[in-house]
């Protein structure tokens, strides 16, 4: 068992390295010169600076370590100057080794040691602070919607599986199928047009999370929640419906398979009450796919939040990513990419270990 | 089975037919394919037929093959030649003697000067007639499903968007199937202990890889970068060329290992654990949520294009196909008929392509049908956010995004949204039908 977990964790590391490499490639291959962009953003393009602009940019470049070699080693041409384009020297490969004084090493150790993802091109603030300050809204919405989705989908899925073929099962199957096929931006736009629009039903505020004028920071927590609640209804619906449809279908399919097993017949034959059969035998055994879904819930929610938060103007991580994309703010994009990759990998790791702990059929040894 | 002939495909078709929603979806699919192929004839600002100054024109048909078709007529007043370039001529403003408009007389990206700022369906609309007067539009020239902020006709956008949606769904899945089946097949067939190569070849492959990467990618770095900056298609061609160069060097060096054959150490056999390598690759790809991946990669390219979106979606979907193919290959590989094929001395390639692959495709087809639905949702989501396709391309997603500026324009939400929803549901239902038809346990 321990050996299995150890092996699983060992396999986790190369995956992490590859993700960091992909993120790093995005970082270095991104169009534009980071140093120039940072300098432009801080001093602007005014005439008076034109003279020593190049100097400032060069200084910035040194500061950021952009003058260092990119990686631990490089394969390059024998002729590095590039002056003679068609000389034979261009076609002779040479390997250079640079040791730890390189951009990748600096970047990765910055992330590991200080959690430093660089500086945003737009706001000139450290990316880490930027992301942390936007995280609470995303976490809140994710948490609430996960709670809602699991709370609704498990009973529905179980009930539909138990009463297979009855009206409720058929009705919910069709309904869930339709919900499952509805793109979330369509649902969100529909909600906005019909339920946040005085022309139809102006029941909910259309965007943001709080009223700029009436919101007061000194309010008690309860008053704040009361103020935020109407703003969160429509985003929560959008967040929840698709994962809820997916989970219910998953739950029903899983439970149906367990219902067909012989040990359920045995449980019934020995006279167990139906409720006990349902929740003790069927429910527990059909949880496996739901656990997997739970593990990937957070990363999926963050990407889902890109559309939802942008549409409803919620100051969360999703909207932050969207703004970064529009502004080609690569440090933010790369940081989010890394964080979500790390979270997903951890999610898979944890769900694999939970799987192994709960399901005796998972084998720990090589086949 | 009338004449006793028992064919698998026919059996599947009989099963599929029994699933009514799936069958209807298949008809809807065929209908959409026809619409998308004929979209230039159904929705076009150029008339299907026009008689002008005594001459017959068939502009919509003639520009079907040549976009910049030109012709000329003689002006009866000053007897001068006047050039007509079909796609920029304003046919509505010409004094045509006889005209048959296309069913939807607007092109997708055409901005109607008199239909700007969200004209709602059903209201009175205006246009400028041949005499230069602004008059009420007759029924044929109306925007039946309204317009968006810049005066583009929604109906026309929906019809032309069909082609884009189907392209995204089908081409991205073709890419996914191609990559996924190769990867999954290799990993499933060879497993960890089946691909044996000699140690010498393995060792020689390392310098081969070094030279391959050098000549394929480092020497051609600028070429590749320029190619990708101009056009994704040219970029892909150059990338394939680079890969070919790299492959050439690797195989050259592997071939050279014969020199080392004399030494005993090098002719020993080692296993290449294909399965672990490919599974790890798949896991890494899987660990990044697809939407984030697509968005990040499209952010790398300042020049947006549809091809880029299709390729990224296809590549991202490949791991799922690979995993399914792998499972099937592992299952089938153990079956008796493969063992006997091997005993007969049939080569690996023939076993893979003739004996395993046709039997391994069933779950892949199901996944591809569902995948097409996912791909369409992904693409329209990107277009909705305005980061997927170029800004001047009209897609269902980009039409829907106009509702963000004006919540009163319900038609900008309902119609494009329904188009996406119907197409997505159609692919999902076809997938569901295929799954049931291909399931050997379902009753016949």
C-alpha cells in the first residue's frame, strides 16, 4: 500500500515538471518583450524618456534576469553571431551548458521558494497578490455550487436509479440530458436577458457583487451576506446546473450498475429494509465515479468561472484570467496555468489514493 | 436479415434505427450539412437571378466558385462600360428589371446601414431602394430574426455559422481520432513489454534525436516562427516538415547501429515501455482543464484563426480517444483470434490494422460523437468571449456575444443559443444512439 502511494507520488513529479516546462515555454515564446512592456507600463511612452528608454529597458532586463540563458543547456549553432547566414558553421550543432544561472531555474525556484510568479504587465503588482486577492469570490462560488450540485444530484440520481423506468426517471433523464447539452454562456445570457432586465423580469441585479453606492464596509457580516445574496443567485444557477446534470447522470448510471449486482439481491433476500439496501449497499459502492468528479471539481470550476464571472462581472479569478487574456498579460496567464495544473494533478493524486484506500480491487503491484 | 447475409454494419444500423431520437438527430445532421454546403445560396446579398439592362445574371451561383467574379454592362445613357464586381455591387440599389433574391437576402458579415442598433424581429424595417428613397422593407428584404449592433442579419449569421460549427465539430474530431488512435493503438498493442529493440539501436537513437532536433527545429526555428505568424496552416505544414526531418535523422542513426552489431553488448534486446510513456503523456494533458488550455494557447497567437481553434481542440481531445483505443486494444490483443493470427506468422502491422483496429473502433465512434458536441460548445464559448476566431468571422458564439451589450436584444440570445443547443443535442443524441447500438448487450 505504502509502496503504491510512494510510486504514485513519484510519478506525480515528472508530470509537474512537464507542466512547468509548458508554462515556461508559453512565458518565453509569448509575443513582445517583457522588459519593454513593463517599462512602457510604468513610465509611459512620453518624449522626455525617449533618450534613456533603451537604458531603462536594458536595466529592467537585467533585473528580471532576461539576459541569462533560457535553460540549463542549449543546442545551438557553432556560429552564434548569426552574422554569416549561409556559412557552414550554422549547420554544426554545439551543446552549451550553463549550470543553474538560467531563466528557467530562476523562475522555478522563485515559484517554489517565494511563490513569486512575476509582475503583472498591466497593474505592475506581483501576480501572486493579484490572484490571491481575487480568489475568495471564486472559492465562495465554487464551494456553494459544489455543495448545491452534490446535494441535489445524489438524491435525484439515486431515486431515478431505484425507480428505473418510472415517470420520474424518464422525465429527469430527458431534463438532465437537455441541461447537460445547454452551454453555460447561453444559460447565463438567457438569465441576464430575462431575469435581470426590467423589460422582462428585473428580479435580480444584473452585474457585480455589490452596489457601489449603498455598500458599506463597516456592515456586520450578516448584513453583507444579505446584500450579496441577490447578486449571487444567477451566477450560482449558471455555475451549478451543468455539473449538477453531469453528476446526476453519473450517479444514476453508477447506482444502476450496482443494483444489478448479485450482492444487492442477497441483501434484499436476507430481508434488509429497502432504505438500508439503498444507502448502505448501493450508495456507498456507487460513489467511486463521484469521488473522481469531486477531485477535478475545483480546476473545472475555475475554468468554468472564466465565462460566468466575465458575464456577471464578479471580481474573481475567472474574470482576472479574461482580463489578462485581453491585455496579453502573460505572467498572469502563466501563473493561472501553473496553479490550475498543480491543483488538478494534486486532485488526481488524492483521488487515486482515496480510490486505492476504499476500493480493495485496485491492485498495488505490477501486473 | 432477409437473404441470410449477416453483416455487422447492417446490424448496427438496425439497432440505431430503433432509437427514434437518435434517428431524428441523424436527419437533423444531414439537414445541417446540406444547409452549410448551400449556405452561399440560401443567405446571400447577391440575388440568385437578376435581369439588368437586358442581360441575365446569376450572381449567387457564379460567385459560388469564384468570389471576385466581375462582369460589365453598357450604360444606356452614355454608352460606357460599367464594371460590376458581384460581391461588392449593391444589388439592392440597382434598377433591376427582374430579380429573384436568395431566401435570406443578406450575407453573414454584411452590415446593413439601415438595420443597425439591434433591429428586433417583427418591427417595421427600412431599406434604400433603387431610386435612392428610404422605404419600408418588403417581406423578402426583412431581417426576420433581427440584427445586431452593427446591422448584421441574424438569420444569415445562423446559416453561415452552421458551416463553421460543423467544421469545428467534424475536423477537430478527425484530428483527435487520428492522433488518439495512433497513440492509443501503440500503447495498447505494445504495452510495456512488447516493443523490443536492440540496445544498439536504442543508444543510437539518442544522437539521432539530438541531430534531428537540431536540424529539424533549431536551424529552422525562424522559418517555423514566421510560418506560424503568417498562417496556422502554413505553420502546420512547416511543423510536419520539421518532424519529417527529425524522423529522418533518428531513423538514419538507428539504421547505423548495424555498425555496432558486432559488439555483443549492443545487440542485446531491451524493452521500450510504450504504455507508461504514453499514459504519462495522456495524464499530463488531462491535468489541465481543456478550456484553460485552449485559451492559453490562443493567447500565444496574436493572429486568430479558426484553424488554430480546431487544431487545439483536436489535440486536446486526442488523449481521451487514445485512452479508449488503448483499453480496447488491450482487451482484443488477448483474444484467441489474435493469438492465432500471430501463430500464422502475420506481421504486427497487419494484425493492428486488419484484425484489431476495426473491432476497437466502436467506443471511439461514440466518444467522437460526444466530442463533436463538446468541441462546438468550446468554440462558441471562445467566440462568445471574443478570443477564439478572428473578429470579422460571424459564428453562433460571436452573435450571442452581442447580447452582452444590450440586454433588451433577446433575439441575440435565443436564436444563436438555440442553434448551438440543437446542434449540440443532436451530436449528443447521435452519440447516445451509437452507444446503445454498438453495445453488444443491448437486445436486438
